[in-house]
C-alpha cells in the first residue's frame, strides 16, 4: 500500500487546520526590505508555543542574494540567566504584496503567514500579525518603547482584532534599572 494518500491526507488536514474564519489582516502598503533588515527587540507578543516565557527575545533579519530572508530568533527561556535558545526560520516574500507579507518557514513544507501590519515611518517600530489573530509581535529597534508609544501600539493591536488581554510584555535585561 502506498504512503502517498496517507501523507496527502495528513498535509490536507494540517492546511485545513490553518484556515482562518477571520477576515484577512491588512498589511502596510509597502516595506523597504533592505531597510527592514537587522535586529528587532520583541517588546510584546501573543506568543507561539516556543516563545512562551521568553526573556531578551530578539528577531534578526538578513536578506540573502536570492531574496530569501534569513531569520535568527534568540531568547532566554524563563529568566535572564537561562541559556540562549535560537530558531532560524527562513522568510519568503509573497509576490504582489510590496514586501509586506511573508511566508515564514520553520518546518518544511509549511510556511506560516507573517504580515507586517504596522510600521513606523522611520522603521523604529513594527507590528507583525496573522489573519487568524492568534499570534502578534510588537517589535522595536530598541529594547523598550516610550510609554505613550507603547500604549498606542497596544491600542493598534486591539484595533486589528486581537485580544490584548493575551498580550505578554517581554522582559529585556536592558530595561532593568
């Protein structure tokens, strides 16, 4: 008996499970990809399972010559003294989105939706969302945001349809007195 039908059924179930009943989330009009590259501190998030209890979380992007986005996500799990953990997914820009929607691949062949839904004009702050409104990341070029800017970003996340009671502030050692 062939394994192909079983594998196809499994992949179909996985993809169907990823379907969203929410309306698609709206990306920003365009992103200057080279300008977006570099380090982003995760200020707050509704985390995925591996990011729960993250400390010192930083997402770093590097644009490859082939157009793929090499990503390095680092965090400490549970405390500032925990060892650094790293994930290295690869992002691919979705054609026709002006660089604002990516497929982020952690495990082949599945690409997670990654939508840049808010971006400061000076590229100092961004919000990454998903149409399912299950995960969201507020990131900045510095480990903290001024309180009025933080509150405005949280209000924006709520306006995007997220339950902000699930939002978790990510501790950064640089924030500590």
